[in-house]
C-alpha cells in the first residue's frame, strides 16, 4: 500500500518539477532539447491523475483509512505546489521592472490550475466519497 501511495505522490511531484523546469527555461525549449522535460512532465502528471482516479473509483465504495490518507496527501501536495508556483509567478510579475516575462505568467497559470484542480477534486470526489462511506 505504501508503494502505491509513494508512486502516486512521486509521479505528481516529478511531473510538476519537470514542467516547472520546462517553463523556467522557456526560450529555445525545443531547439535545445529541453522539450523532452515538458513531455516527461505531462506523462508523469497523466500517470498521477490516472492513479488518483483509479483510487477514487476503486476504493470509493468502501472506507479504507489508507485510501483517505493517500487522497488527502495528494490534495495537500497538489494544492501547496500550485500555491507556491502561483505565488512565485505573481510575485515576480508584480516586482518585475523590465517588462512582462512570459515564464512567470506560465508559472502563475500552471500554479492556479493545480490549486483549482485540487480544490475541485476535494469538493467533488474525495470529501463526498470518504464522508459518505465513513458515515455508513
């Protein structure tokens, strides 16, 4: 069980790190060969989303403490990483004196997408499924 939790959270973190690296480099992404970071990051995020979905649908009918812990950790990691990325992007946009840097805009948007996804996942699936199953 611990291996599944670690692999799901690990793929989420690796996906965010690879995509963040690809965004930070920005210029010459495809010509320098760093476009592979973006592709690998997206693949890690898709794998993480697939694992999250299978955990919700596979174990949503019965209350298991390991499932709720894994999903709570997933939501917390995704929310905190998104909030950090959004903060970095917005703070650097506000304090930039030389003009608009599109990599900071991309950081802010990617962070806000992660925060929104974690909140929607918490509201729609995790909270309702675990609360309903635990109450039965």
